[in-house]
């Protein structure tokens, strides 16, 4: 955001007007990083779901009611 808009308090100019290609590459790398992180979370969730399905719950079974 500093590269896009600059900071008047620190007297930093907008850098994306000077380094256009650099700003595009940074934006692309941030987008790819976010997609990779979301993919990793999805794979971890699917893996955890499959792992927990292999082992039964260690909780005691719920009590049954007899309607006699």
C-alpha cells in the first residue's frame, strides 16, 4: 500500500509510478501465495477428515431408552 499510495508523513513518494513491473510482480506473487495457502488449508482439512474417519470415537455410546 505504501508503494501504491505513498506516505506523506514520512515523505515517501508513490513507487509504483516508477517501478511498474516490480509492483505487478509483487501483486502477482501475493495472489499466488494466497491461493497456495488456501489450497494447503483445503488439503489439510480433507486429510484430517479422512484420518478421523479411520478411528472410531473414544466416547462411550449414548444410553438407549427402553420403551417397554
